[in-house]
C-alpha cells in the first residue's frame, strides 16, 4: 500500500532539508513522536505514545539521502511490536523549490501488510493517510517558524 501527500511549506529546500534530516527534530513535526533516542544521521529510535498513553519504540534507518532533494528511511520491523502487522515500511520525502516560493514537499509512505492487517487495507491506508497529512502539517508549521 502506498500513500502520497504533497504540500508547499515556507522556506527554501535547503532550510526544509535541515529539518527533515535531523531525527532529533521529529517530535516537533511527526505525529505521535514524543522523543527520539540514540539518534544519528544513519539510525534512530522514536518513542511513540499510543492513544491509551502507552509508549512504543520504533527503530529506523536511513536508506537514501540526496541533499537537498530526496530522503528515504525504513522502519526496522524485526523483533518489534510492528512486526506482526507490517512486512515492510518505508518513508520518502522529496523536496523541490516551488515557483511561488517555499518548498514543495512530497511525502510517500509505503507499507506492506502482514498477518491480519492484510485483511483490513482500508484501515491501514486511512491510518497512513492521517500520519502523512499530520506530518506535512507539522512540517509546514515548523518550517514557518524557522523562516
């Protein structure tokens, strides 16, 4: 399943690039992330808070970074709580200057369901769409504050 969303945010691509390539800034713009631990440019752990207030850890690693245009990371699913739901999960961001000013950000979430999640694609797609829209909204807010 692939979900794509796009938004124009304030700031030049190089400024938006600084935000999206710094894992420590994820809590400021990515939905549900309360903090980031053990962060480097290549790998990091996010601590998510569930709707019931329970914390869940998710590990990620950088797959591709072409400054200031393309960034892609994958969630490390093996031996995680997400392993029973997902066989694969990647996030990609593409940045390009917008002719009207600012930066056009394209966010793509690609997930391959596993187990019972394969039988509820509408729920998985709806959750991914909410996550993508929330991330772009948070990024737009943060990029606007930085300019």
